[in-house]
C-alpha cells in the first residue's frame, strides 16, 4: 500500500477508500482484514494490508492566541494579564510559543509596553476578527433561549440610587435585566446590552448618547443627625464627613474640599479623619444610618429626600465636571429599549426641573 490507498493487484480498493473517508478503518493502526467490494463479484474477497493515517486538523494554540490578542489590544503584557486574570509571565510565555511556532517576532518589547511588528499586525488583524466572531456566536447562543426583553448596564450607585426607583414607576418593566458594571467601555455584543448608563461618554465615540443629568453635589444626612447642627454642614466636624473614593476609573469626582471651595468657605476638611466608602450608594447608606454627612449628586439623592430618609444638610454646590449619560447600542434599538430610553429621559428631565436652580 502506498500513502493512504489500499491496493489489490495494483488497483486502489474503492470500498476501502470509502471506508477510510468515513473513518471506519481506525486511526493510525495496522489492519489485516477482508473487505468485500460490493461493485465486484461478492464471492471474491479483497485482502488489504497497510497503515491508515487519516488526516488530522492542526490543533490551534487557542490560549496563546488569546494572550496575543489581548496583549496587542492593551499594548502591554501586564494589561493583557490583568484582563485575563493571569500573570504577565504567562502572557510572555504564550507569545514566545507563538513566535517559535511561526518563526517570526510578533512584538517589539519596550520598557513600558510592546508594539506589534509587521508580522504581528498581520496576525492580529486575522486573530482579532476571528475572536470577535467567536464572541458574537457564543453570545448569541447564550442569550438565544433566555434573553430578557431588555438589558441595561449601569454604574452600581446610579442603578441603586436612581435607576431602580425610576423603573418602579415604569409599566411593562418585567423582563428587564440590570447589569452593574463600573468600568467602561462595556461590550454591548458579548453581554447583549441595549442601554448603558455611566458617567461621561468619552469611551463611546461611535454610539448614540443622551445626557441624563449633570448635578451639583448636595450634603445630606439622616434627619436626627442633621437636627444636631443648626448652623448646617459648616459646623459638622471632619470626623462626621463621609467621603467617596469613586474607584480607579474616575479622577474628576467632586469632594468635600471642592464643595467648600465652591461655597467660598475657605475650609479645607481633613480627608483622613472621616469615613471613606468606595461608592456613592455606600455613602448614602452610611448617611441614612446616622454615621455622618454624605456628599451626593442631587439627582441621586432625590429618592431619599422624597422618602425622608435623608435631608439636605446644606445647599447644592460644586457641579460635577461630566454628566451622567445614557448610551445606546450601535444597532437600531428594539421597541422595548426605545420605550425605556424615552422613559428614562423623561424621568431625568423631570428631576432636573424639580431641583432648585
């Protein structure tokens, strides 16, 4: 037998070829047997000898390709490692595996990152497109059978302090899924997101954007605590000022120092003496519990003020540098998303009109 054919008297055996195509002769094993050729005389058995070596597709190094894709997009092994939850050394090893496999350098290593070589750029164009298709395919399968009518991605504090009270007044809110995510940009396709609510729109230059509100900061406290300070927040000691860290993604958040500067009081609170929380919702919860005076955007404080769980401990001041915005997916919005979009806009404008100028 030569190659992958099974021979009898110098002629390839058609039945053996059919069986080989159908995977009936095994994988890389030596066979000795009888195959009856149905197109020949049924009384003449065909004897074949040989080693069948079926073609096996090349196994792709998917982990290494994923590491390369992330490193190319991040411009560093450290950034790719953070996204994938592995070490930078693991990313480097995956990339070297690919470079050894292809016999080409894929990155130019620098002290503060990496740049793609010509070979790396060519590979990245193909790999990134392939991963995008895989992401879309898996997202479609994941959401096909149980996809909610509407998916809203929102910063956690905005979701808790504003979005949920607003949705409580919306008819037909059943089937809405809320995803709390503080980092931008979000992947609309992978998560099936219809609407994103966040602070500032700089991460979404190609999307439809509507401004919801751009607030001033309002001092708020539990009614019992606020009653102790007749002179207002000016007399509250630094130990009772609640601060918000805002997390690593936001560098323009307004603080108690900004509020006092806007008020022209000249006071510089000691930021190390009061309670510090990571989120505005946590600061609001601490204020409700009587732990101190929190500084909240006016709109995010509106529901608590209406319920009486918090009261204003001073005037609103220090307008936030960026607005809270609502961002739509690139494709046309389905009907439920369009209806909720208009409802959220109307609610935001209604609150803005009710706030004192």
